[in-house]
């Protein structure tokens, strides 16, 4: 029997143990018979299942060790819940085996429903939720978005996209150029005020729910640059927006953040520049990750969204002369790198 099927059998057996105690604790009565249906999967090794019966719906996370660790999810869920961010409640956990039983925040992500007509309203709610956890004072030790992590992420681009996907190696001059580009992007990120950073705050990880939004996939949270999450929200892997609307939403965030006491730059132009450079760092990382998911994990579909990230980068290059060296470097790569 395949390993993943054995995991599913183990999940079912674990639920049979956990559900009676949970139902008794909540006063829900007897546990009804229910099957498990696939709820979603992501680019990692995690899988999600929905348990549903008698008007109740729960989510099971299957995060197989040693590839995945549930502990950061549980820890960050507690931090965000304390900030009144709507996150799944952890109802039962087997951290050693990688099983979590969670409350169900709904079936529709922002990505499922967002369009030109409702984007202002949905993003306003998302900004308010983001400010709630940027305001949160984090007492527990957290990983830091330090130079080492920023550089490791940037290195995914030459390692997986340029070398593995394009079959190219940087020349000595290109490598020197790349190092200067990395220095500029890293310095900009490190100069920003530090807040709790989700690291994947985008429509696919926001659920249409009450209160809105429900926030998922926060287990990789760190303390890091204040513009990281707000930039990710509007420069998504799966949907793009006109630049003027993005500028308006970013300005809305800036005004709200200042009112909320978040340490953002004094002028909107400073914030936008910081967001632009933070976005370029993230976009280069994501391109590298998508190439890695294709070539290491055998999931080529993510490469279809690589042109969107090059388009985001080119939009920034057009208004940031300090990134001219990056524009030249990308231009020197094979034509596949451009949308």
C-alpha cells in the first residue's frame, strides 16, 4: 500500500480516538459517521481533509514528518488568535505524527471570489487583519527575516531558475552584478521596521468568512520587513491588478498603518519604494521556488505563473533606476525569462 494511503488510514484511526472527547467537551452529542474528503493541497508535503457530518465541518491537516513540522503552525495560530485575527482553532493535535484537527473557516478563498467589483471591500478587510497582527507584540521567540534568510531566498533564482531551468551559469561579470543587486535588495529589507510577517499573505490563503478574512498558511511566519505582506497581497501568483489600483490600495494601507501606530515610513513615496524593492526580492525568490517545485518535486504547473512575476519585476524596473543593473542582467538571460 502506498505510503500516503497509509497516512490516510492513520489519520482516520486518530480521528476515531480524538472525536469522541472533542464532541463531549464541546457538548455536541454523539459523533456521527462521516468520511474524509480532500479539502486542498499546496506546494508543500501538507494535505488537508474535510470531515463533515450533521451540519458540522472540521479540517484535518496531514503534515508528514520529517518533511513538515506542525509546531510552528500551532504556535503562530496562538499568536494570531491573541491579536483577534481569524485563524483556525486547533481542536486536537498529534505533533509527533503530524496530525492537526482544526476548525473550518469555509470553502471559498479570496482567490475563488475576488473580482474587479469586490476587490476594494475584500482588500480593505485583508488590510485590517494584516494591521491586527502587525500591531501584535510578539513575546515568543520567532525566526528573524535576517540577512542569511533573505540571501538564501534570493539564491533560489540563480540556482533553480537560471542554472537548473535555463541551463545557464552566470559569468563572472553577471555574478558580480547579481551580488550588487542582492546587496541593494537586502539592505532595503533590513532597513525597514520589523513586524510579524506572514510570508504568504495572498488571496489563496485568505478565506471568505465571518469575521472576514480567515487567515491560513501562516506557519512560516517570522519577524521581518513591514512592507513584505502588504506587497504580497497585491502582487499575487495567480491574479494581477492594474498598477493604479495597487497604488491606491497601498496608499490605503499606509494611511491605516500610520493611524494604527505601525512603524511605516513617513511618506508614501518612501513606503512605495520599500514595497517595490521588497517585492523584487520576493518575486525572484518565487520564480526560483516554482522552478524548484517543477524540477525537484515534479510539479511543472507552477512554472506557468513565472511570467506574471517577471511582469511584476519589469513594472518596478521601469520606475526604479537604481535597479538598472537587474534590468540588464535579466535582459542578458535567454528569452524564456521574459513574459
